[in-house]
C-alpha cells in the first residue's frame, strides 16, 4: 500500500498539542483514544460538545494510514474538513454534493496515499466498489459518527448505516469507533448489535454540565421574560430558540427595538443571509441569535452565556443539545425554558396526527412525555434531565431553579375538579382563556354569548387569580387529564385520567408556580 501521509508514530499527547493546540484531554477522550490505538472496537457515548471528534481524529493521526469517518451530515462534514485543513491536516470529504473537479483531486490524493482523514457519507461508502477501492489504502481507524442512525429505535434511522456491519470483511483488523450522544441503553445495545460490534468496549461519559444553570418557567409575558433573562448578558452571546420562523423574526425585531444586537436565524433565510449571520456570530461580537432548531449544526462559539427556549423542545435530547450550546468554555452560563399547557397539548395533538410510522411515533411520544415531565418536575431539574439519559446524579445539583428555591406544592384535587367540570359543562369546545373566565366568573362577551354565566361552575374560582388557574390547567394537561381536541386549541377531557379525579378517587399534588410578572397585553400566547 502507498506510504502513509503521516508517520504514525506520534503519541496522542504530542498530536493533541502539536496539531490541535490543546494542552490536555477532556473527560474520557484519552481512554477512548488509547483503546482505539491498541486496536480495540469502542462505542463512545458522549454528550454533544463533549469532544467526540478528537476521539477518532487523534488515533487516525497516531496510527499509520488514513482514518475514515462515516458521517450522515454533509454540512457538518464540510465544516470539519475545513477546520482540519486549517490545522494542516489533509482532510477530504466524499459525498453527493461534491463538485466534479474536487472529486478528481480527492481521487488523486487517495491514489497517492496523501489523505490523513477521509469523511464520507454512508451512501457513498456502501455504493458498489467504493469501500474496496478505499481499502487499497492503509486504513488506521473506521469512525462511525452519529452511530444511533443505525438503530431503527429512534427517528434518525438511516438504512444505509445497516450496511456498515460489513466493514470488517473489507477492512480486516482496522479498529472501529462508533460515536453517539444518544445515551439510552436500549439504543446502545441496538447500535452494537446492528454493527456487529457486540464485543466493543463501551465508554460512557457523564452528561452532567455543572456550569449550566437550568431553569424553567410557565409562559407569562414572553417578551418580558426573555428580556429579563438576557438583561445580565448585554455584552455576551446568547441564543433564543423559537418553535417557528415567524416567531424568530418577531422576537428578534422586538429585541432590536430594545437595543439588543439580535438577528433571526431559520431555514427560510437565503444562504447569504444565513452565512452573514453566522459570520457575525462566530466573530465573537456580543449578540443574540433568535433561531429555530435550524441553528445548531456546526455552531461552535465557546462563550455563549445564555440559552432561552421560547417554546418547549420535542424531547429531552433536543433540549439537552440546545442548552448544551451554552458555556462550552466551561464558564457559568444560564438557561431558561418557557413552557405552556397549550404547547404541550398541541405537540401531542400534532404527533397523533402525524403520518410517521407507528413505531417512530411511539418513540417520539415517549420522548415528548419525558420532556413534559421534565418541565413540570418539582425535584432537582438536573437530576431529572440526567435521568432521561439513564444517568443517576448523586444528590441534588445546586445549579437549577428547583435547587435554588424549592418548589412548593399544594393539594390541587378540588381545583382540578373545578377545571375539569368547567370543561365538561361547557361542552369541551373552549380554550384555556374562556375556561378561566368561566371559573373566575368574568362576564365576557363570549360568556354571555354562550350563556355560561348560568352554569354552576361559573365563578367557583373567583378566589384565585387568572394566572393561578392557568397553572392548574397546564398541570392537568401535563398529567394527561386534559387534551387538545382539535386544531382550534379547544380543551377536552381525557376520560380515563379525568374521571378518577372528578370522583375524588385520585388526589393531586400540584406545584405552586412562582408568580410571574403580569402580562403586557390581554393575550397569553402559549
Ligand atoms: P461533539 O462532537 O462531541 O459535539 P466536538 O468534537 O465538536 O464535540 O468538540 C466540542 C468542542 O470542544 C470543540 O470546539 C473542540 O475543539 C473542543 N474540544 C474538544 N476536546 C478538547 C480538548 N481536549 N481541549 C480543548 N478543547 C477541546
Ligand atoms: Zn438541581
């Protein structure tokens, strides 16, 4: 085989400092790297931002031959390749969006054995002849990034990943390293089985990020809440995640009006606009990016000090990944998740309506329910989050809202009964705003139109403020006693859950929400 591009006799520590300019390995990187260099197959479970890339980049440079990295995301591949080339490493990417000239260059480099690290999409690698052609080179390591894509248990399944089980036949004696940030043990087993790597060593890193302050609050006045969260970060970088493109535009505008350097980011922007925003973000200037989930891939600014969620993410995994963009430099950073009952009900409703395969829907539903439970938790939020990843934290974290000021709870059985009967008596055709008016005995136009002032439930909740009732409604949604009945955000009963509450057979412990600032306008958008 052709001469190796690098000598392949440098130690991991030497490569770390000479090539990457870092002084020490983080967490389990060294252990993973040593294991791969010894020729062992390894499964690496490390949270996003944990430093997975070095786990295969360093062995690829320490062992003789070329490292092959299988990655499903073209944008990410191109980013990595560009970064590596900056460091003087001959990295290349083979994928479907490559211009023809570049392809010829890469082929020539491969033939001459000049490539240190080759990134390749799974489609490309499994296309006939490609793997065998690559195997004519000496290969140092096979890295399978985003390895959870091989598992049908999850929504990122990529059928081409299944063919990666055949790699050992084509690349005998080349160590394999599979990497993922998905920690649940069922997926881990599935990954190893699908790749035929049952003997692999598993190295799991903690997902605990002690420098992140976690907080969540029921939605009140969003603009006010976002501003309060950002107030201490006027000279920092911050990210505000929104559920829709429109919302990013509106929130960015309203932050700009209040003197913030705020820009929207979503998939609907032109590539020039996106590029310009990214360049400014990367430049290190203080700014707020108001983004949809489209903002994330390849974002690597270490000094993001604050991440706010204006809408609840669909899973603890997504939540963790997004808050994980804060404080990558290890310095303290804070996060705030705003949530509302209607958001939860709507997310459930849309998932039910989705045409995704049943198995996939069930996984997504389970994740959504964990996310909902996480927002409502009265215990340590970090503990609850880590538990979603199968990790037990000993003792409370001390860096979440619930640790800082313990949540008070109250017996909410009677309040719940009032809400559920109000829903029932009004025919399960109204949203939270109207129901609250009925409970509080407010003679609104809608109440009069429907003659709801004559119902026995009218005014039974006079003694509590509107916001308090909205908190009860939200918690009943979270517990599944109330569901969204259609596209018009009307609330109905989920009878099997609601009935025992109405009959007094189930007692409900509810959380006392902290009193949020009063709303600006009459409308609560949740
Ligand atoms: P992941 O792929 O797990 O999300 P990355 O490999 O992208 O994480 O690493 C996240 C960030 O941490 C990158 O900016 C990377 O350069 C940095 N990093 C990783 N390992 C180290 C280290 N040992 N020392 C300093 N910085 C590191
Ligand atoms: Zn805590």
